[in-house]
């Protein structure tokens, strides 16, 4: 069967998901192949190589996370604090509910494969660019360059803080969320306040 067969690829990714969810981030390629009823060389053939398998898993799961975050930070009917709180809560819920997959993609696969690391970086960067575009388009941050800086900064901050939180489950999620929200609101409000003050002086 062709490695380009989408149904076969989907079945193989389903097998990989089951093994990673069951065995954690150290799940072996041999175990994934066995789950799918094939050998490792055949598994890799469907994705080009091991990097291709990693990237396919990243596209499946990271893009799903991004798709679930997008409506939260694009909700124009809610104030900045409410939107930030909703978006961060959704993100933390998703990574904590899929802990083994998160650690497999962001730690194990990214650490051992440079192509995968670049791919994951590109996915995260695309979210920062999208958030920066939303901040600029809605005039939350009127300057386009600053909007991009803050968009990438916010995404990176939430990702790294979420990673820390997963290692400290004793910390209440609400405390983490509110701490992040405070930083985001302060960063945007500080600039807006300076701009208003300058406009008043002129």
C-alpha cells in the first residue's frame, strides 16, 4: 500500500497515539510499529523517515491545539483580560489532559531530532504571528511591529510557564492563569498609557 494513502497514514498515527498515551514520552518506534502490526522500516516508509512521523504527529496535535485556541483569543466581545484568561485556561487544560503527547512532542521528539525541533518552532511561531496580527488588527496594540513582538512574547511566556506548571502540579491552575493574565494586561496597558499621556502633552 502506498505511503501516501491518507487512510493508512491516519491508522498508523492512531497507533502511535495509543502507544504514546499508554507508555509516555519514552514510547519506542518498535512499540508503535508493533501496535500497527508492521515493522519499523515499513512504519517509516509511510512517512519518509522517523522525522516525517514526528512531524505528522506534531501537525495532528499542535494544529488541533491552535485551532482550539484561535476562537478564544479572537473573541472580540470580551475584554482583554477575559480573552487572555479563557485562552490560557484552554491551553493549560489541553496540555495537562494530553500530558504524554505533549512531552513526547515538545521534549522527546524535539530534543532528538533537529528537523522536528525546527518544525515545532515554526508551528509555535505561526501562533505568535497570528496573535500579533489580531492585536494589531483590533488596535489593542496599534503599532504592527510592537504587536508582533508582544504576540510572540505572550505565546512563548504561556508555553514555557505551562511547561513549568506541568512539573509542579501542586500549584493551583487558577493562580498560574491569573499571573499570566496580569503580565499580558500590564504589558498592553503600559504602552497604551504612555501613548495616551504623550497625546495629552502634545
